[in-house]
């Protein structure tokens, strides 16, 4: 399960891992919503039941999120290659190189988390509006 948690913010190496991360992200969102309803008590099993009950919309959102993770992985790979090439040939100071890499890692992590939240909350909202 932990392999899915870090895949929400950081690039997974396998395609199936990207979809696994999307499912874990959906379960985490459902656990948070459920905890809000139950005075802060977290239940994984209630989240799984809610996932099954709202599977059309939440499952669909998880698939869309998995595809988004695939696209983000491609984009992140291209940027990673460009940074690696810059790192090898640039005469910039080590501080600047490290700063660029830091911004790359955490910039993509923030982008991934925002996209995750956007897609999953949209799917959850649609499940409430459509009654399933």
C-alpha cells in the first residue's frame, strides 16, 4: 500500500503502479470524507465500502487519474532528462544545480497532488449529484 501513497506525489516506475496510486488516492480521499462524518474516526473498511458503492464515479475518476499519472510521468521524464543534461554540461554552481533539481522534484509533486485532488473531488461530487 505504501508504494501507492508515494505515487500520488512522485513518479511511479511502472504503469500498473500509477493506476494503483490512483486507487489508493481515491481510498484516502474517501477515508478523509468518512472521518469528517464520524467525528474524526478513520475506517479503512468504511472507505472500501464507500468506494464500492460509488464505484461508477470514483472508479472512473481513479482510471482518469491513472491516465493523468501516465501523462505526468511522460512529461516528468522529459523534464528530468533535460535537467540531467543541464546538470552534466552546465558550469553553474552546485547550489544552482541543486536548487533547480529541488524545484523540479517539489514542483512536480505539488502539481501531481493538485491534479489528484481535482480529479478525485470532481468524481466524488458527481457521485453525490447522481446519487451513486
